[in-house]
C-alpha cells in the first residue's frame, strides 16, 4: 500500500509539473503577442533558453540552498520511492524558472541575451532559493522568528509572494536600469504607442497560463491526500473576478481583459487554501482593478516602460495576495479562538474541564 501511495503521489506531482511547465509556453506567447513584430522570435527563444539555464542553476545549486537536498547519489538511490524526490525537484523547478520568465516580460525589447542568461543563473541558483527555503522549508530560522513575534508563521500556499511578488519586484529595478525603449517617450511629453502586435497570440498565452495555473495552485499540495477542491474553486473564482473587473476598468481593452485573469490568479495563490470562494472572487476582482490602474499609471504618468506590466501584475498583485491571505488567516484564527472560547464556556457550564 505504501508503494501504491508513493506511486500515486509521484504521478500526481508529475502531472502538476507538466502543467506548470506548459505555463512557460504561456509566458512565451504572452510576450510574443505584446512585443513588436521585430522582437517576436527573440521572445520565443529567450523563454526556452531561460528555462534551460534555470534548470541547470536549480539542479546544481538552487535546490540545495532551498531544501538541503542534492542529486549526486547513484541512479538506484534516486529512483527510490518511485523517484518522488526527483519529481518534486521538477515541480519546484517550474516555479523557480517562472522568476526569469516574469522579469523577461518587463525588460523585453531592450535587454541583451547573454547578460540576461547570466542574471537568470544568479537569480535561480542563488537569490530566489534563499527566500524559497525561508518560506517553504523553514530554513535559516526566519519562520520560527516570525511565529515567535506574531504568533503564526508566514503563509503562502502557492507563491503569490514567494514567486510572483519576488519576480515582479526584481523586474522593477531592471526596467528602471535599462530605461525606456527608444522612441517610447518624447521630450515634449508625448508617448509613442506600442500596442500589442498580435492579440490572438496574447490571448493564447493568457489561456495557457490560466489553465496551467490550476496545476500551479492545486498541485502545490504535493501529495494526493492533501489535495483540496477549495483551492481549485478559489482559483477559478479569482480568475473570473480578475477578468470581469479588468474588462470593466479597462473599458473592453483586450490587453487588459486577458491580463485580468492572470492578476486574479496571482493574487489568490497565497491564500487559495484558506479563503472562502466569495473571498477569492473579491481578491481576484481587486487585483484586476489594481493591475489596470497601476499599469496605466506606470506607463503614462510615471513613464516607466514595463512592457508587459510585470511589476503591477506580479509585484503588486502578488503583494496584495499576501495581504489577502493574511486577512483570511486572521479570520480563521478568530473563528478558531471564538470556537475554542465557546467550547470552554460550554464545558464550564456543564461542570467539565476542557483543554486542547
């Protein structure tokens, strides 16, 4: 029975890894549809090569930093327990590789290829795993300190903060450092419009990302017995909420409409295992409005040439998701405390003693 359970868990996580791997095709097509035609081939090649460099960096360095695990044993040892440890690496790699894919969208059309690959290696091999290990493996004692200070540890079920906010906030200084694309902003205050070059490809990328996101969120449980339909429905509701509010706030603009579901899904990752579906709908809806407003503000008022809007989409919506998850966690803690108090009162009135 243990062998069957391990095999099922391995298959479950492998399917999740494949779904999140497919999301990288979504990143590629989203960028392809947004950049100008002369940069479309570059966008396609860049995402694939970025993923390959990420794999090398994470296999040899990053995964060890985050989880203290290395893969230099013999093949027979690695294949133990149906190779679950290897598949878990594959699954978490697809999360790590999302960081350079996010950054790529912000600095599109003006970053040099080789320096970007070097930055990818550093981010995935050294920087991201440090934060990943803190949040998801209780490394370096930070989670224990947070729990001691605030009563509960930091909670991010599927990466609103750990993956998306991290990627978005890393992208922001890169965008500022590289500056705007040539001719984007004029000295007289004018702005040269660079509309999406291919709406069908942009829409395809958004759809691939949205479908793959259910692997990103639901299969973050990592074992079958921990799978939750609540996570799936919350992801759906946040996606719908983000779509509708971005469509309304963006006045039917297709670029905003197709980024709306992504904003909602980014925001719900952290608390998808805690929220009520109505809370997820509201969380996604707020994220959709936040993206539209901040993308417009960043591009037109602050004149920051974030091509795909990765700072508003991932950085800000991811941070909002962390806040929403914390609110949900506090709500659950309050419910638990009230329930515990009520049980104590009932026990006392019955002349009984009740303890946890």
